C-alpha cells in the first residue's frame, strides 16, 4: 500500500492503486481526511500510556520532563500513525469493497 520504509528520510508516499490487485485506495477525493481522526486517537492513546509510564519511572513533578518525553514520542510515532491510521480507516470503513477482476482491464487501459 505504501512506497518505501516507514522510517526513512524520504517523504512518505502511498500508491494510488494496489500493485497486486488494482484496487484504487482513494475511493473518493479527500477520502483519507478522516484518517486524521484515527491518527489523533492513536496519538492520544500513545500519549496517555507514555505519560503514565514516564510518571511510573521518574515520579517527576516537572512539566518539562513530560513535555520533552511526549514530544519525542509523538515525533517517533508520527510515521507509524500516518500509515496505520489509513490502514485502519480502509479496513473499518470499506468492509464491503471487494476486488472485481473486470475492473482490472479498465485500470490497465487507463494506465497505458
């Protein structure tokens, strides 16, 4: 579904169509805007868990410790959240989309 590694210096890019079956990932224009909400949910879960773990290990009362740890965690998990929020969105919001081989010929005609 994606081109390249999750963690690299190149810009993350998603294929327009599946190279295996020809499924068009972006079902309609702006379809993946909803993935921002999924990514937000993933980020909040990660921030809560990492914040609690930071408290358990440091017992610090300084907000700067938490701010630093959480900012680093958010930056580390951003590529992961980008990819998996789109995968989760496709999995749960398009359960009835099935591959139909008759559309593969149309796709090949469009690409050539």
